[in-house]
C-alpha cells in the first residue's frame, strides 16, 4: 500500500474507533462463558499488570523493537483465553482494563519499531482494540490514552484534521478525571496536534491548560499509562510544541528542564530529547552547541531499537551535510552511519 493510501485508510479507521465499544460485553460474558472455559480471578489480573510493567520498562529503556514479539505472544497465548473465561463482573472489568494496557503497549511497540505500512497498521489496530477494551471496562482514562495513541500516529503520518479530532476526543474522555498528570497528557496531545495543524491559538490554549495540570500536586503514580506522564516528559513534549510554534528560546529551556531538572532516566527517552535539543540549537545558530548535544545523543542511543532514534540519526546526518568542512561534523556523520548499519 502506498503511503498516501495508507494515511487515507488509517485516518478513517482511527476515527471509527470512537464508535467501537460494546458497553454490555462484560456483563454478557459473565453469563455466557463456555463450560470448559478457564476460571479467572484477581491473580490473573495482577499477572497481566506485572507483565505490562516489565515489558513496558524494557521498551522504554531499549525501544519498542526489542520485545514486541514477547508482548504479542503473552497476549495471544496467555491473556486471550482469560478474556473468554469464567469471571465475575468486577474481575472482568479489571481484566479488560489490564488487557487494554497490554494491547496499547503492543501498539506502541509496533509504532516505535519501524515506519512500514505493516507496522503502522498493526499499531493502529492495537490502539483501536485497546480503546474498545478500556471503554468496555468503563475506564475513561485508559480510553483517552488509547485515543491519544491514535492521535499521535495521525500527527506522525501528517493527517492533521484527524489528529485534532482524536486529540479533542481524548481531552473530552479525560475531562473529569481526578488525575492532573492524565489531564496534562491529553491537553498536550491536543496542543501538539493543533501545532501540527498550524492552529497557533488552539495550540497555545491547550499547552497552557496542560501546564496548569502538570503543576498540580498528584497522588502516587498508578498503573495507567497516563499516570506516568512525568514533568520531564511534559517538558519534552512542550518544548517540541514550542519549537513548532517558532519559540526556539522557550523550546530550548523546556528541553533543558526535561534533561537536567526532571531527569528523564530512560535511555531511549533521553536520546530522543538530546536529538531534539541538538536540532533546536542548530536552528538558533549555535552550531557548536548542537554538535556537542548530538555527541551526547549518539552516546546515549547505542543499542536502542526505535524508529524515532533512527529518524533522529538520519535528520542529524542530513543537517550536518552543510558543515562538511568541519571535522567534528564529519565525525558525527560517520558515527551515525555506523549506528544505522
């Protein structure tokens, strides 16, 4: 499938996710499980949550390309039979919510693994299915987070109107949550989509709302994806929104906050922030600062399997071509080639 055809198909499928949930599904399942179905309790729910954390930690550190097959195998071989098992309604809702996180993680891993039609399609289907599971579980935070995954994918593919619509939907799902980090997560998503759509007014408005939310005190992080949206991650995302809006000084300040004050400790995340900071510095005319930052980026990126890291490597190499007479620029380009090999 050609890229343009994929974008057209993907945007329609992404938006169709808004109408997927069957809110009575879990209630029916408690009454219609087959006689030989496995009995499921809170132990199985805890197992899914534990695996989501373990696999998610690995992917955050090393990139989505490292362990996606493990997540998919666990989902299809272990968790799928539990979804068809015997359980109470309360356990069923917890199981569907936990599985929504696992499916979302598989989608994120596919999206981070590579930029091919197959992987883009896989990510999209996982996000849509994650949304359905979360909505059927009655969990608005997980529902909003799945919609965020679809919105970000539309941003990455350049389907701007759909990204804004999905961003608005995830903000609406999260509007009444008593979780400031989740609210900040969704508001920043809409701000990002609006910035990509060249809607400065909307982007500025929702970026400010996200800043207000992330500054509010929050309870201890829970199990949800959004609960782990730290001030460091917010500072990175906000920095890139500000960069798209042309405010490079504020963008650099936010990226420094992400690295130096809020201390992003995952290697994949730090590598991406360093790559972005190098690009911002180059746009400011600080060539030496950009090359110093990109040197740190290469040190951090070693061994990471992430399409975002590969894209950043290619972007850096292209931007350094204009400095062919500078030995340090040539050294960085040669190192980047070795990474891509």
